[in-house]
C-alpha cells in the first residue's frame, strides 16, 4: 500500500533522469481520490483481520467452548449478551420525558437552553470547519502561510473527544444493560468517518452554503437506504417534500452571477464528495436505526461508534505517517490547535445537546431547531466569508426550508393520527 505512491512519484523521475519535483509529489498527495483510497486501505488493514477473527470465533463455536480471561471480552465483541428488543421506541431514541411535574416557565427555560446550546455548538462548528479547511495559517507580509490538508486528522480529533465524553457520561450515569455485539458498531463507524471525511474535503472545492443546502437533500438517499436496509415504506408527502428539496437545491446550485466569488463555484470534485457524504451518512443513520433494536441508549451508541472510529482513524494515520505530520503542524500554528480543539468540543457537545433535546421535547422540536440552524449557518457564512447568493439561489434556499418545515408539520400530523389508530394497526415508518 505504501509502495504505490512511491512508484507513481518515481515514474517521471526515471523517465527524465532526474529527481521528481516536490510540486509533482504534492499534486499526487493533494488529489482527493488518491487520499480516499489510501485512507480506505488503512481502514481495510484493520477491518480484514477483524473480520477473519470474528469468522474464526463463530466457526469454532467459541461461545460454548471458550474459556479463560479473554472469554468475556471476546463474547462481548463477537456475540453480545442479550437478544434484540421486541419493540423499538420512537425512532430508536429514549422516550421523551414527560413535563408533568415541571412548570411552564421551567419548560420554556429548558427549551431556550436546548436551542441556544444546539445553535452555539453547531454554528461555531460550521464557522470553524470552513476556516480550517479554506484559509491559511501563519501568513505574513512575506509568507503566504500554509493550509491544513489532512481531513482525516480532524475526523480523528472529533472522534477521540466524542469517545471520551460518551465514556464519561456512561460511567457516571445509569445506562441500560448493553447487549449488542461490539463489532456491529464498526459498520456505522466506518461509514461515519468516511462521511465526515467527505464533508471536510468537499469544502476545498465548494462553498459552505452549498454544502449546507446539499446536506438538506440527503432526505432522498436516506429514504432509499431505508427501503434497502430496513425495508421501510413512506407516505406520499415524504416523496413530495423530497422532490421539493431536490428542486430547491438544484436552483441554488445552478444559479450563477457575473461577480460570484471564486470560492462559491461548485466543481465536479465537490459534487462527488458531497454525494459520497450523503450516501455514507444515509447508511450510518439506517444502520444505527437497526442497531437500536438492541436495548441501548443513544449515548451508548455514541460510545460504541466512536470506539471504532478512533481505532480506524488512528491506525490509518499511523500507517501513513500523517499523525506526526499533523502534530508538527499544530506545533507550528497555535491558532490551528485552538481551532481544532474547539471544533472537537463543539461536535461532542452538540451530540449531547441532540440527545437531551429529543429526550425532553421530541424529534419534531429538535428538527425545527436544527432547520433554523442551517439557515443561520448559511447567513453567517455569507457574512463572514463573503459568499454571494443570487436571487434564483435565494429562492432555491427558500424552497428547501419550506419543504423542511412542511415535512415537520406533516410528520406531526401523522403522529397524532397514529395515536388514534385501533390496536393492531401500525403506522408507516418514516425518516
């Protein structure tokens, strides 16, 4: 795996009879598809041996014949300890807390606290994400500075902090008895780190507002993955809102203006990376939905996924030698260190706010807050980084958010109607 880039870099040198220039080597190293396959090869070096070990233990019927101090660990990782739950509560999340003993003022305060926490966490996260991936560090009058190029290191930073926060939360609070085989988290973990990598990498080619609008269109692949992975069915209004979102995103992407800022030009590479993000993220959510059939809390899910995310990313970074290189970059630029740490803190805190908001007020209120967050993120990005939006693009944005709010309203009506269904009738599952 390590020989491939060396051979590719050496071919021009052998042909010309001289050393390969640093610029040529950097061109290979900066090509996103090349980096994607190098990262994937690093993950495969961990996944393949793990898969073979799991198959070995299953063939040997280790659950019946195993003994020794390693037995509990292997049993937990390969076989689990409980059967699946017969029923899955409200979209695989903890049941929403009933505010019967809380006053109205207290509930309003909780709602404002949740909204402020979500907005602060994810708006800061979005601004820092664009700053880290699109701007230089250490620029002076004589030195143009340098950009941070390794998106995988940022994914690792986010995951290691999320793993720590989730682990502490599980240790300090009462959680359901864990029963899922640990290896099953690896599927969601792998797709999660690939989607995050695509998200960071796409900012090198497209603007942040474009990325936010494209994320809204992931409803469509999520529905497709739901049909393929979970065999779900959907209502007509879900297909209608998905179509409206597609139209709005298309209007925004195809709109153009003579004085459009260079960073807002959508490139082919950006489109491919966004498509990769949406596909991987859609698989992640549907696989996690299937995992929730085991009795577990969302924080346990967060912990299990991030265990494997840390393992995959640190393994790949060590194999490439990128971990030390990124550490040197942090040593050279203290501003980047502060940005990377704050980026990880916002990501971890944002996940906890998600769980708390859904637990207290339900998924509908959470969706409204996050939809508003997307609108604010576009506005802030345009104000801070100078992105321009045409009239047609603005109409496209309006269509997307109208469809998102329509989706929330229709889902709320469907939930009310499902509560009135006679016993034995089950409502259609939704995303």
